[in-house]
DNA sequence: ATCTCCATGCCACATTGTGGAACGGTGTGC
DNA sequence: GCACACCGTTCCACAATGTGGCATGGAGAT
């Protein structure tokens, strides 16, 4: 369904570039203006877009999208439960904290952020996705998936993102074992170079991994000596979120 | 664009009923299963839907939607700024707190919530919309719109939702004047019967209204004598959010 | 083993979306 | 103050695209 696909791509582009004009979008996609225009009008009729308040020929995302959220965030229980613990973790370590959820078995998606106040910091937008096998949050979750699910992920192959990425299934399985022992996962330049993170999983009552909290920092501030202590702190934050969520 | 419209409706239905099957959706819309199926597959290819983790023939919202948010929430500045003040307000009054943003000049949309722990409480889902002229949050915002914008809203007519709704433009204008004087707006059964709220606006530096914080409670707990005090508390919370947002 | 229900795949048809061209309005530079 | 360039919007003939009835295959119940 070409028109549907295109409409969603346009919707995403509006989200990134808002407030944006027809012409800008047409240029961005190399599409005729009339096609883009028609799509924008349809999206507005559906309530997903609207004219910008200042300039009525510019387009913005409407608030309808807020009613559409992944089940894990429905009623915002995870979200609400994670807030204060995340803030406190941020204040304790003065590094950026991310809350990511598992999307299918595909990837981790950043759903919330608490920024530190340092001049140099890592940056991940809400909605950004990252691979399971090459990030701290991903490995924290992966370590608690059922064996069959892990196999499914490995079967898709382990793409490399630089020197440090683990691309060997056996090595990865060994590391997941380590993650289970430690209670936290570590990523040093395995996905984005210069970016390190330490993450702990957020589990359902039955042990199903749902999400992960992660402390993210530039490689220059990663101190291996403080790793066990930091790991424990992150794991405690995750435990607190689990506690709040389940009452 | 019929297919686009239909796809978005289906997406919204999945959001509400997830995890949901093809058959359920087909019945819900009175559409052929093949049509629904094709749409679901397209939405999956776009990354907006995915198969449920437990039951692969059930469908859920994918995390892609999280990358698409209204400009007012981009970088989550409003969101992040509002959190702690909302929590504190909730703890102070032990009633449910809502954060709503203005969507175009159409309606207010609930974007965040802090629930109280009472057995009887009001309930508004994140993403719910409500009219500007018949809610506390709406009137708080309306009171700070430019005259031309207010006229535009009034021109669309003031729909009644029961006895208490203000449907006379002159009366509404007078009330907005009062709201500006008080610094907060009140809604007693004007939209949903039995539901009352007190709201204060969140303004941009230039005075443009962006959102509102509201304390929401059942009519049975609404005490007119305590209104001025409650109003002041809500207005203080709004002021604090503004302060945090603008640094 | 038979029946029913369901998700999914197929394909001829006409409905639907396409995109080039034209229109009207706005702002810029000569 | 005129001409030009640019932009958002509208129109319409054409055919590409989505439609939905039907067929298939698998799962679960009787």
C-alpha cells in the first residue's frame, strides 16, 4: 500500500522538521508538491496533523498521536514508576539516564530521558532505536529472554558497528550469562564509538523483561574501577522501578 | 485518500484494543478481513505495528510512534519540567493531576497524569481530548489567547454538555476575564457531570498559552470554601513549571 | 476423522490515487 | 512600480493501485 507507507513517512518527517512547509517536504522526498499536499490534508482530516499556530502554511504534529502508545506504556505505569528513580539516579551519578523498552524482539527504543548538566554528554532522542546485541539496555533485556527468543535474535545475525561489537553468538551467550550474574550489562563503544553505558533490566513479575534503565556516558568518563559500584547503583534503581510498578 | 484514512483508524483501534486479532478488527469496522489484514501488514512494514510477543496472530503498537510527538513536547521540555511539580501538587491535595496541551485551537489533550490514591477518582486517559470552553484546563488557556483566536473558537459555537456548560459567548468572555484576574479557572460539571477541576495556564515567555495543569476531583469532594486556597496552590504549581521550563 | 473457525494468499476489476500543468497570492530585486 | 520568482493550492485525464470475494491451509473442538 504505497500511499499509506508514504503517508507515514511524511508524518515522521513532519515530526522531525516541524513546523514544515509543503515545499520542504516535497524537496525532501523528491515528490510532486501536489502529492505531498494531498497527503498532508488527509493526515489533517484524520487529526494527526494540523496547521502551525504561527504560520498557517506550516504543518505540525497534532495531539492525536498521544492516544496511540505501545501496550507497555498504556496507563503509563512503567513511565510514572520510572520517573523519580531515574531523576535520583541522574542526580547521584550526574550522567544522562535513559529508559528503553523492548520493541518486539527487534530493538530497544528510548522512551524517556533524564539529562545530566555536563557540557559533554551523550545524546539519544526519545523514539531512537538501537540493536539488542550491541547496547547495554539491549543486553540487559536479552539476558532475561527465553532461550528460544534469544535464538531467534541470534538467528538474524549480529551486525557489527565497529571494533568492539560482539558478533560471535557464543561470545554473546557467555556475556549474557555474566550479565545475569552481575545484575547489570555494560556497553563500551559497541554501538556508537565513544559512547558507553551500564544498564539493568526491568522485569515483569513472571520474569519477562520489559525495559531497561541505563546510565550513558562518553568513553572519556568511563572508569572501569568504578564499574561494580555504578552497576550496583543502576541495578538498585531498576529494582526500585519494578517495586513501584508492581505496587 | 481512503486507504490512508482507514489505516490510521485501524492503527487507533489497535492502540485501544491491543493485543488484537485481524478478525476482531474486521468485525469492529465491518470490513473484509483481507482488507484489514493487508493494512496491518503495511503498518508493520512501516514499523508502526508488530505481532504480539505472546500470540503472533495478535497485533500491538510498535515503538516507532514514540518518535512522533507534538512540537510542544519535543525534547520533552514541558513534560520533564512538569513532572516533579505535578507530583508535589498531587501529594499536597491528594487528587488526580492532569497536564493538558492545547491542540491547534481545537481542544485540550491530556499528555500526563499523576493519580491520587483515593478509591473514588476521576479518570482521563492520556491522549483524551476535551473542548476548550467546557473544561478548567481549556478555559485557563482560552483566557490567555489573543482576541482573534478567542473569536475563532467562539465562532465555531459553544456546544453544551449538560446543565452547567456555558454556551453564551458573552457569559464566557466575562468568565475568562475572571480567570485572568484569579489566575486559575474552575469547571464544575460543565463537561462531564460529577467531575470538577481547577486549572492554571502554562505560558510561554511571550505570554502565549501552551498548556494547563489541573486538579481534577469528583463533585462530591468539591468544596467552594476551599476554592481560593486550592486555586492559589494550582497557580503556584503552574508558575513553578514555567520557571523550570524557561530556566 | 470431520467440522468449524481463523489467519493468510490470490487475482480480475474498477475505484483510487497520481503528478503535470495551471492558478492566485506574496515578496523581492531591478 | 513593474516583472519575476516562488510558494501553496486546485484541477483532471489516465492508469496504477487497492479492493474484497474466494480459495487455501492450519489449529482446535466435537
